[in-house]
């Protein structure tokens, strides 16, 4: 696969230090990236083994874990309330092919799935690692009662880069490009949740974490609003030391497609305020791959994970500087 060119960080965002010692390895169905020996990010490219709930929940094409430099784990997979949630992942809820809708989000229903078909390490250095991957959105075309027969309908190519920002943060850049294999009769159906999503740590809830969006909305107001960024920060405990951490997710949709994505988040009444953020381009309307400025054809995201609280002003600065790279 081809590697996208990556622009250097602006000095105002943060200067990379010599402390990072990144190493990448590929084995047992995943690419693991370590910082000074500790796994800080992993891309799962083969279905997970011994999935909770059985083989029907054996997902791939997701990131877990994602940790801060100090080691606080920010992602969660297969929580008891949603066994089909996988850390940081981005299946479409409903793919429409020739007028019929297929659910590729709840893989246990066996209507469809979002599956990694290949992945590799592009390059690595002490301060930066880049990987590439190819994923397919697949639909089950078997007759009812027959064994599943999956057919790819959307090809997704993507790459990811992780690098250190200053001494207490990582920057993760993810670029996704999709095109239909079936042609123009494949589209993404409207649904209240769909696409790029984060299921956060089990350690956070409504009492010890805060959700904020670029629109100034908090956990109980953010759902359904447009946003260029959303973040959750909260309490941590690492080696019996109390601290803070932040997961900031930024979307380039406004710059790429002239329209912001909408947020699907859980309020304080849902699962005790468990952190869940979804950047959804199809909350209000379906999307075609053929339309000008298609919101589903090309998507870019930047994530900053930090061992500190990121303020709204800092988040706005990070997004403003990042958008200059597009």
C-alpha cells in the first residue's frame, strides 16, 4: 500500500522530544506499538481469539489498547453492555446495496461486518510509527437459514501515524478512504449512530470524567450536535498515583467536505455516563459515494491522548493548527 505524506507538527502544538523509543511489531493478528517497552497502541487485523459471546463477536479492524504515555488505558473492548464495541473502530451501521440495508455494526447479527483484510508497518523511528491497512465492508448474501457467505461491497484503505507531542501526550493521525466495490448502487444509510467511534475506559463515568465538544456542549447536551472536536478527561490512578488524562478526537470533515459531522454520545443516564463518542456523517441524511464532497469517501481524524487535562482553548488551538495541514 502507498503511504500518505505526513506534515510535521507545528512548533506551537508541541516539540517532539528524545524521550520516545517507539518500536513496532506484527504478530498474532495485531500490530503493536511500544514506547520504551510498553504497548501504547495496537491494531487488530485478524479476528480476536476467544471473543466474549462466541465466534459471532470475533471482530477485527479496531484499535485497542490506546494508552497515554504514563500507561493509562483509554479504550475498552467487548464491555458487557455491548459485546460488539471494540475500542476505537468505525463500521457503518447500515450499508445499502441495491436498495437493501445491511447492518455491519452489530456483527453478531451476521448481516454484515467491517473486516481488516491486510495490514503492515510502513515505517518506524524512535519518535514515530506509521502503519497501513485495508478493510472491507462486507454483506451476507446467503439465503436465510444457510451458512453465512460474505461479499465485500466497500473497500477502505487507511493509514495511521503515532508520534509524541512534548513529554505527556501522543498524537494519532488516521486517514480513511473508501470506495464502493459494487459501484454507485452502494451507499450509507441514515442512522443515529454510524462510523468513527470510541468506547472509553471502564474507569470513567459521569462522576469522575467530563465530556466537552467544540460547540461548548457537555455530556448531557452534546448528542446530535455538530462538532469539529470532542473530548473526555477524567481521573486516573497509575501505580497508586492519582492524576488526570484526556482523550481528544478531532474531525477534518468541515475542511474536507464543508460540513461538520454530528456527535452521538451517551448522556449521564446512559450506562452511568460511560464514555462513548461517535462522529457520524449520516445522522440526518444518507450519503452517496458519488456526490461532490461526499462525507463518507474520505475522512481524516486526529486524536491526542494526554496525561493531563486539555482545556477547550487548547483543543481549539490544536484543531485550528491541524486543519492547516489539509
